């Protein structure tokens, strides 16, 4: 099912992590399988939603895509290049093209540094020029005033902090962004704001996005295709329309049924 | 019929600071009724729950108002009598099941100690009651769970234990402070059903603190919407979901995502709505200073 123009193509991906609780005093810890036989394609400019309960492996899948974790089986191709087992040096130029936005903006922004310096970091690290101009541009994109450069993270609201996280991720003009539960810590009002900013950026900048969330309502808003994970396996992988209109797997239906809609007359409650 | 819990004109301030954190909050709850306290972070919803249970942080003073619990004026009582009354009639279901349980003790004493301390039950009676309760919250193997440590249980199990422990002394009032926020949706549904069932069976009056309007629509009969420590709207659930009265409540509802309606664009709460409601808070403060 290879798409004509896929940025990521992943086949038979297997990820296992060491079980440190069972590690003997000497020697290696036994490996626990986390992801089993994951196949997926992410088309250029499309948005993939990854959903599942806690412990389903959604964050692990995201981290494997960015090669923060090395898979134990299968392959990951990014823009045609096999990155499954690339070493740190060969990954570096690719890292610029893939960025991440984190769940908790308070702990992912250094509290002792100003917003300007925080956004400039990845730009400096990858050796670009016109740093100030790039920082300003990134702030413009997420709809924050340029004067925020001199502020500290604690002076911002939760929604504004998360927009700084987005600005830092797009500052390098990446092709791919991984957003891992980026609105789960926010109030509904700022949640809507952050989702709108992200949705617009995907269109404006032609970004490819993987959006991890436990909240199917949020996924529906933003994503073209959705992968539902259950205990490290794909429960369902379909377009957002199909998945929400005619969910095929029992697990997806269970997830959908469990969402409390703001409606006192919802069925099955 | 007079309300089981009635809070009127409750204001609170941080010690040494003129700013109020609760602004003339009033509401009442009848026996067997569930009231939702809804608002965004910092709205003061948990603060109200804590004020009712007498567990406000030490730096926060109640400056005026009245809390009547089963006809007793809590704020006029001696602290010792107040604690005894609250301990015997009310209970809390906390948000985070991992921090609310002592990690170094088994489950059994964490449920039964309170029964001994407050109600003077013997160990054996308390143990029997604890087993019954764990069974009531659909825990299959109460024996094993009682002997477990918190880290050996899943999040959903831990929350069940806390619910059992809250309902242990047959409280007439339960304050549930975001009890399902840390749980997966499927587990959340089970836990909400469980709370609803226990609440109905024991005709408990309940204050349900949450930021999630979806959850409110499932468990509450009435709700109060809070902003800046002030109640901006009191409604029945049916009224509210048919069309909230206050602009801020309407904005909150519009910002809540619904997977059934993907085309409805999510509206962030508009600046003008925030200005309006913040203006109302300021106006309330001005009136309050004049009155004082």
C-alpha cells in the first residue's frame, strides 16, 4: 500500500526495551517487546493521528520514527532513505528535518532562559545564520508577539508556552513534526487555540505531522489518517472519516463509546 | 426541604493579601444530589471543595460567608468539633490515586484506620466492612488487594480503592476532585458509572469538581460554572446543555471538542468574553470593598 509520495514508510517495525526491574546485577536486562509488526506510511503533507490507552506504545512508536530509539526489527525509511539502524553521525543531518513538540511545556522549556534563547537553540546547534530573523519568523507563525523573546516561560500561560514549543519545532523548517500529547495538559480554551495554530501551520508550511493523543475528539479535528494501537499492536488503521463513521475493530468502538460527550442524553451511558 | 450542604457568600483570601481567591460563592446541595463545579485551571473549583472539607492550605483564610453542613455552621464551630463532624459525615475522592495513597503501606490499613479513628470501630468490624466495600467497587479479589501495596495495582484499581475508602464510613457528603482525570477513557467510563451507582444507592450528596463538560453531563444534576473564584452561572444540567446563560459558559462549551461533529471548528474562548467575565469579577470586588 505504498503511497506515491510518502515521507515515512515503516514496515514490520518491532521495538523492545530493556526491563530494568528484572535486570540481574551482572549482564543485560531482558527485553520486553513494546511494538509488534507495525506497518505504516505517512504521506507528505498529511497528518497521522496515533491513539491508544496508556501503555499501548504510542509514544514509543513516535520515538522510533524520530530514531530516538533503535528498533530491533523491521525497517523505517524517511524520504526514501533507510534510517532503521543509522548511527548518530549519519542521523544528524536528518534530525534537522524532523522535530518534536513535547507534552508538558513547563518541563520542556528551560525555566532560567528567555523564550528567544530557547527558540534559537536548535537554530544555533545546526549552524544556521540570521538567527534573530528566524526566531521572529517562528514567533509570527504561532501568533505570539515578537516582544515575547525577552520573557521567561513562567510569565506565559499554558497555551502560550505550548505555542513556544511549536515555534521551537518549526524554527528549523523541518519536514516532519512529532506532537506527543501536546494539548492534554491544557484547559479547553487554550487547547482549541493550540490546535488551530498547529492545523494552520500544517497547511501553510506543508508540514507532515504525527499527532499522538489519547483523546479521539482532538484527533478527529486534525488528522487525515488514524492509527489505533492496543498493547503494541495495530487495532485499526484507517482514514479519519472511516474510523469515526464505521469503526471496524471492537477496541476502537470501545474507545469511542467511552468518550463522554458534552450531552446529557448520550446513549450507552 | 432544606439543603444538606449550603454555602453562602463564601470569600477567601491569601493571608496578608487583599486579593480574594473565592468571591462570594453560594450554592447548595440536597441529599442525593450531585452538583458539578466547572471551570478552567485557577477558577477556584478545588478550593471550594477544600473549604467545605476544612482542608484549605494554611495560608488561605476564609474572610466571610457561611458553610452549613447538615444544619451545623462549620465556621462557627471549634476546630476540634468541626474536624470530628466533617470526618464523620464527609469524604474526599482525590484526583491522583498514586499520591493519595501511602506508597509504603498496604491497602488494608489505609482503608480501615479511618473507620477506627473516627467511628471507633474495632479492627475486625472495619476489616469486614472494607472487604464488602472492595466488593462493591467491583474488585474481584478483595483479599489480595487488601494485602497489596499501591504500586502493585493499576491506576483504575487504585482509584477504586480510594472510592471504596471514601464511601467506607457511609458519608452523607462526598467531594470528588477530578477523580477520573488521570485515567484512560475506557477506565474513566467504568469509574464514573461506579461513582454514580454508589452515590445513588447511598443517596449521597456530592460535589463533583471537574474541568470536563462531558463528564459533568454524565454525572451531575446541576452545575456551577466558575471563573476567577466567582460563580458565573448556576444551572441544571438540562438547562446548561440546551443553552448556557452566561457568555463565558457558552464559550467553554464551544471550545469542547466533539468527535461526532468534526466540522464544527473549535472556538478558543474569545478575548472579549474573557474581558467581560474578568470585568464582572472586578465589579464584584469593587462592590465588596464598598460593602466592607
